[in-house]
C-alpha cells in the first residue's frame, strides 16, 4: 500500500504541473485571441487597444475550458516522464509499489482538477464570454450588421397569420436579447411576406421589440423603422435552447433550463448534452491520465521514445474527436445525451485499464 507521504507527493506534483500548463495555455490563448480581435475591430472608430485586451481576457476562459482534456493529458504525460527520468518511479517499483498504487494519487489529482473546472472555470467562462459578447457589440455593432451571416440555428414561431423564422448573430441576457437578428415572415400559404433585419431584438412578455429595423417586402423599397413590435409566445428558455450556444450557460443553471424546456413540451437535447458532458469531465481527465500512463510508465534509460509519446498524444486526440462527434449526435437527439456523454469515457477507461492489467499483471 502506498504511503500517505508519497501519495501526497505525487498528488501535489500533478496539481503543480496542471497549474503551470493552465497558465501557459491561458497565456497563449490570450495572445491569439487578442490578435484576432485586434484584426477584426481595429478599423472601427470606437475601438481601442485596451478594449481589445479586455475582450481577449474575457474570451480566454471559454477557450481554455475547451482545451482542458488536453491539459490533463499533457500534464499526466509530463509528470510521468519526469518521474521516470529522475528514477522516482524506478525507486517506487523497487519498494514494491505497483503502477496502480502510484497512479491512484495522480488520478485523484485529475479528479480534483475536473471538479475545479466544473465549479470555477465553467461558470467563469460562461459569464465572461457573455460579457465579451456585450462589449464587442458596443464597438462592433456597425461591422456586425444585418448582412452578416447568421452564426446560430434558426428558430420558428407560428401563429394564425403564418410562421416567423428567427435567426441572430448571438443571444445575450439569458435569451431575452438577440444581436443582429433576422426575422423572416411567412403567410399561411408559406409565401414570404417580409424580411426584417434589426440591430437588436428584445424579448418582452408576448412580444419582440426590434430596434433600428429594416423592413423589406416583395417588390418594395426597404423601410427603416426606429422600433417595431412582433407578437410571440416564445420564452427565454426556448430561445436559449434553440439559438444560444449551450456552452455559454453555467453548469449549475443547466438543470433549471432543462426542466423548464421539458415543462413547455420541448426536448432540451443540447442543454442535456452540455450538462452531462461537463459532469463527465472529471472522469474524462482521469481517463486521460490512464492513457498517458500507457505510453510513459515504461522506463527508458536515455529518455522516453518519441514514437511512444506521439502515440499517447494521438490516442488522446482520437478520444477527444470521438467525444466531440458523439456530442453532436447527442445534441441533435440522435443518441440519448447521457449515453453520448459517458460512452467515450467508459470505452477509453476500459481500454486503459485493460492495457495496464496486461502490462502490470500479465
């Protein structure tokens, strides 16, 4: 049985490695994001470098959150390679410890890292990204005008007069505000009545309030309106579920969003998929540790083989690709979200355990 002192040493080393990697990745993400923001908005009169730095800082946590599985993989690989090069794992094995024993505190560190990601990084990323969207609109609304491509799915609402298909550049304030929305109005026969492009649309009780709207009707010149109202039965929860990226909703708010959508008779597949994906993150990080161990536990006198390290990276990348692919199926409702979130994790866990059982126990 591994002693408390040695277990605490491995646990602390893992968390320290993760901390350094998080700082490094966050710095790189910040620099790349600032470069993109500066290239996109530098020509606008209201844009300043300090504003660009603020936007990049607010967007960095969201991008960092998406890299956490690789951070866990590289942290485990770096730690195990370093322990091997310093003969610490050799000494641990000579003392009678198996790989299962000294991997336990490292896996526990991955579990703690995953819990911190859920409790700290995810809510922070959701809040700051929403703030970044609002800040970008303050100086980028003119550039992100009505002619810009719709970057999110369309939402349909129906009434006695016909259908209205709604799209938007982004969704803010918990589903009550659309940025650069487009409203396509159809009559009861399915013919286009009008297209309305607006700077912003605010959802109020039983109506949309469009600001700075451009109304285009067939065979007529565009009409500019300062404000226009459109009746609706939509709720903020439904708007969020259909139009907003689920990653912009904090983890602890997702159960409420799911329950409200279900109460209204809608399947909140994207919300459920996001909830279970985040919930499975600690287990995914532990699995990344097992994958790292399959290519780094073997002692090599003059350093680890580059082919083995590359194999571990490719294995982690393949797991990530499968996770993203199955997540798309879960969000679309093709696969139950809970199955889509946990199946890749369980499959990779069984692979890692089987490999270690073969190597350690024959």
